[in-house]
C-alpha cells in the first residue's frame, strides 16, 4: 500500500513519528511530501498534493495533519466547491478521520 502524508508546521513532529512507524512496515510505502520543519507553511498546498496523489492513483491512501483545524476547514470548503462529499468521524482529544468521496468522472482530475 502506498500512503502519501502531508502536514502543516504544527503537525511536523507527529508526521515524523507516523513516517517512522509506517515506514517500518514492509507492506507500506510512505511518501512524505512535507512540510519538512516547524516553520510556518501554506497548508492548502500540501493538502492539494495529497488529494491529487490519491485521486490520480499515485497513492492508495492519504494522511493530512493539521494542528489547528483551520487547514481542514479550507479543505472542507474546497471539497464542497468541487461537488464532492466529505465524511468526518472523530474521538474528542484523540483523532479525527476525514474521508473524501469524489464522483467518478471521465478524464483527468483538475486540482490547481
């Protein structure tokens, strides 16, 4: 399984731990697309890269880590504008899972 991981500056340390743990499994290939430090970054850039990789088949799964939730709200707005669906499940103080459901269309996805 190929997993693409992206994060904002606040999620850098968590991402490092995930990459290390998932990368130790022989059945998983991990692709770390950044960010690569705790310096402030533009989260939507990384969210778009992960989304594009999953939609194009380059990755089987995507993980996005956003420390404040603001980046996730940007992703949510993007998803709505595209006419996709979003499924969110969480456990307070532990984790949140966001699943994007894109309609099947002919042609290449356009995520600019």
